[in-house]
C-alpha cells in the first residue's frame, strides 16, 4: 500500500508470518523460455493450448516475453536455482510443455527458495515495512476510490486489535482459496480474503468457475502435493489392478494437461469405490539405477514426506488423489494489475490477468506473479489519481439471459439487497468450516452438474446471508473500524471472517459454474460433456449495489 507519490514507503501486510503463502509451498518450478532451444512464442503457444480458448493472447505474450527477462534478472540478483556440475541452470519437463523449460530451486522446493531469497531482498530495503499477523477485514472506499484498509492485528497479548490504514494505492496479492475444499494442497491461509474483500467493494471478477484440482496429492495425511515434475521425470498412474489407465485417456498420458489427468484420476477412483489411484515412479529406474538416491536428490521434500508416512516410494507405488490447487479466476485486471476500482490493484493467484484461461499450464503461476506483480508495482507509483483501468475486451455472450460480456453480470449480496437471507433452512445457522468444505466438494468439485450447482447456489446464498449478518454483530471493531476490540479471541475472530470470505467467493464460484453450460478446462460438467462454441469467452461478475 502506498500513497500517490512515487517516493512513498510501502507497507507489506501479511496475514501470517512474512513468508507463509502458497508460493512458499510451491514445488514444481518456474516455466521460462531462457534456453537456446526454446522461444517465448513456443511457451505462449503451450500456455494458450492449456487455457482451452480463454487465455488473452496479449497477456500471454507479456507473460512469456517479460517472464524470460525477469527470471534472468532474478537469477542474477541472487535467486539460488538448481545448477549442474558445470554451473548451468538445470531445467525440467512438465505436462503440456513442448520443451524442457521449468527452472527449479532446492529440487522440489522452488517456491520456498524463491520466497526466502526475495523476502531477504525485501528485508534489506528500508522503504518497505512489514506488518505480520494482520488480517484484511475490508477495503475502505471513498467516492468510488480505494482510500485504505481495515485490519485485525494480533496484539502482543494474543488478543485482536483493530487498525485502519489510509492508502490511495492498494495491491492485493492474497492468493487463492483452496480451503474451500476438504482436500487441498493449499496452506491454512488460503481462504480467499482479498478476493472476497474486492467483491464486497464492488470489483469485477472473472473466470471463478475454473478451479484447478491437482491430479496428484497424497491420498492420506495432509494431502501433500506430489509435484507435476514427478510425472515429468517418468512416473505413471495405475488403477487398483495395476493398469496404466492414462494411455487409454489421452495420447499424452500422464503429461496431459492437469484438468485431463485430474478428471481421469477422479473417475477411476469412482469406478473403484473411492480407492485412490497409485503413482508409480519405478519407470525412472531405467535412467536412474539407484532410484532411491535419485529421488532423495531430485525430490527431497516429497521423499521425506512419503517416508514419514511409511512409504518407500522407490520400491512401491504411493496413493494419490485430486485436490484443490489453483484458481484461474479472480479479480479482473488489465495488463498492469489495475482492477475496476480506482486505486486497487491485484497480482498473483487472486488476480485474473487473462493468462491462465480455463486451465493453468504447469509452472506458470510463479511466473505470473513475477511478471504481473512487477507491472502492478510500476502502475501504483506511476498512475495518477484519475488513472483508469484498461481491461482486454471479452467477446459478446451468446447465453440466453446473460448480458454482453463486456458488462459484468450483477449478483445480489445475500442478506444485503434482498438476497436469500431466509433461504430454505440452509442458512438457519452460521456454517462452520467443515460444512463449507463438504458443500463445495459435493456440488462444486472436480465433476459438476446443473442440479448440484443449483443446490450449491441456494445453500451458499443462505449461509452467506447468515455470515454477513453475524460478522458485524460479533466483530464490531473488525468490521466498523471503531478501534474497540471485540469480545472474541483473535483466533475465533479470524475464523469467523475467513468463513465469511470462503462463503462469499464460493457463492460466486457456484453461480459462475452454473452459468457456464459446458465442460472447458478445469470446469467439468457431467451434463455438458464438451465445449460449447457459443460460450467462447469469459464472463465478468460484480455484486449488486456497487458501480465499479
């Protein structure tokens, strides 16, 4: 957050500890065309293909062109990437890439190394101030422009303190919302807080129906991610009978795009009574005779975790299943991170830049954060107060009852403007986290249909109405910025606010999924098995009673 003057300091607000984020837990790597046999245009073509027709080509070209430059600059600045004995940068192959172009760090700890290296650079900058354990309650609006944020901060005594920060520029980099689902690779902080706050402030959002489920999370324990790179090195998927089923599904087999592999895994599990599929790394032994040593070196984090669960994956397949991983949709931005609200910018997973389309290409997420986070930062210091966003155009909608896609579809905020506050019993009490997760997994999960989505819209609307009504009553300081701490403990207050945020973004996701009457990328409808050519566009949404 900053004022309009380029010389203003930056306050970096962190929900948890400074480095805790989805980035910190990212294993795979950073895709970039920095090698002699590659070209940003080839990277762009792979990105477009994975996005199933909904990527914006201009945004993708920015990603791949500037991404290659930023990665080189970051390596030069001190990012500790993996290198060979000759000092050259190592690279790997991942699904749907036509070249080996994925740069790793720490083997399977790329995000952690990147986060620690960049955070060290931030700590050394005296103009950047870090505030940890501070939760974003809401954006403060004045005359249609962002004027600050309301926070709940953990005090020295562990109790909640309310704080208001004035700012004419706010960048949201709050990540995704994997905690919508009971099975997720995301850390506990991923509860859609920035996206929900932007929705309440009136920002346009787009592509929320596209939630990527990673095909291979551990089916036991904490649903630990087993990186795409494992299949890139040659691992295969087996059903309960030991059959390699992906060769029957797609000619690219285990290296098909994530949506294809995730759906195949889920359907195979359904056919075998819910038993997980198995990931077999034994084919790697052909090129790595000492397979156990190779796995320890190449995938140290995964190797340690699987062994902690009692598996020796060098000798036996491990059980895996799909889990919520990455949200392609988010706050609709232009090519410099500007949202539809003046002064509000977004970057990373909470933003919809037009890069990811209906399905993110493997290892493009960290790259998007680098490229568009940089662009958003430039815009915040260069934009005048009257700067306007310049979003890429969307094609006209051909769905009966929907407006031209350039104008967002307007949704009620349940409980605010005549929404479903009474409902049919679904909102009779404030939902806990388990109920939210089960509702989303049952109706807005890997496979969806009309009846399930319609039920979710009704149920989530009622639950959200109750949450919206309960939060001001229970947490007056957090919502109204009165400076008086509420009676609830910090942990209880944050849990209540997180659940309201999850219900907010889950409700809009369910509406968006219901309106997309087709299967495309990470949105799979069992009642619409194929792509609908009349919906070859993205649909924007905003909440009723706002004008942004």
